[in-house]
C-alpha cells in the first residue's frame, strides 16, 4: 500500500491542478503564523482581489455594528461556503460550516450544516438549505442561515471545493486520525493516523455513501481536516511558500472581509483555534414529494442556537 500511495503521489505532481483553495485558507489568513507581517503588501493585494462585499455591507448601521464588534472584541460568526461549481453550472453550497469565534475565551464552535437540511429559504419557501446558493448566491445563503438559526452572520467566505486540494498541498498536507477504513477516488484510507495530500484530502471529505452516518459522518471529516489545516497553517514557517499560497488565494476566494477586518481578526481572534468544539444538528431523513430531506425538529434548532449564543456571551 505504501508503494502504491507513493507512486500515486508522484503521478499527481505531474498534473496541473487549477489554482483554487479550500476553506482552510481563510484560517491561514485569519489566524496564521507571524509571517503575516513579512508579506503585508502582498497580503494587501491578495485581500483586495478577494474582497466581495454583499449588498447589506452598504448599510451604515451594519458598519457601525462591525466597528463595535472589533473595538470591543466581541464574538462573531463566520459562514464558510464550499461551492461545488462546474462549467456552465452556478453550483450549490456543497459545504456549509458556521464558525463562532469568541476572543474572550479563545474558543471556537464549529457547526457543519447538512446540505439537505429542510429549511425556509426567504422568498422561495421550504427547501434544502444548499439550494439557497443556487437561488440567490451568497446573499441568500447568509439570509437563510441567519433565519434558520436566529443568529447573526457577520462575515462569509466562499471557495470552490474543487480547489481544496491546492490549499492543502500548499501547506504540505495534513495529518488526521481516521476512525473508519474506506476507499474513495481510487485511494484506500486506513484506520488510524494518516497523512493526506491535497487530492486525498478532497476525496476523504467527500465520501458519504459508505459512511454509516451519511452526511453527518462526512461533515465530521470536513471539520477534522479543516481543524488540522488550521493548526498546520498556524505553525507554517516556509516564507518562500507564502508567496505561492497568496497567489493561489488571490482570485479564488471571495469574502466580505476587508484588509482592516483581517488585521483585527489576526490580532484578536487567532487564539480561538486553540479550543475548538464541534456540534451537530440531530435530525432524520424523510422523503417529501419524492425528494429526500434532512428534517431537523424546531427544538433541535433552538438547542444549537442557544449553545452558540451562550458561547458568544462567555467571558
């Protein structure tokens, strides 16, 4: 198996993968290592190309709220959208992760939202939550999550999942503890501690058909890989590689975080990665009108909302 994996990796190096990046690159920029300051000008250019404000960002009241959050070091929520986008297809949000950052306790809650979750999409009615992106892009995705959980989303980051591999490769791969042996995309993932390169990590987080927990199992693997990548990025020390990473990020991540926001996040929120708690939505599958949905009771939405709100208020 070792020889086959080695040969496969050598073969992958010959391929030219598109320069897209996974959700972990947001973590690199927000809570990465001290090399941030060595590349201030380069990062400024990168952030400018990434910056894609929403319509709501034109509201003066929102700007006052954001300024107050940073000034008083309040908790904030960030929605990560991994979009599975192909040529000629706008795509859907294949991955939705709500990250709640509390700088006072240096802690983070990470909630993976199953893509088939049955919710009300403003202006569209009841549907799968990941359809919000297809109907109204990031703006409607943010509105839908805010309404479903009765929580504010302060910022977003959107990436294309096809480029997840490039971000992982750029930081030298990740090491995770795999709890279930399985095969996906031509690679066998053994049980125990394994090292993953970019493409292997993408295969690893996409498998769900052979997982006894289905989408919940896949969501857990996504969180584990992102957490491992955040830790790897925080200890990243290859200055020569940082320029390459920023080039990858440049035109391939969109966020409403501007340069000032990112500076504040780096200064006051980077410690939240040290204490990450993952939570899940408990529901069940149900077919409605011939379509399968993940049905979550109102009491479960309330439970998750309460836990996140309490986390945000902790001192």
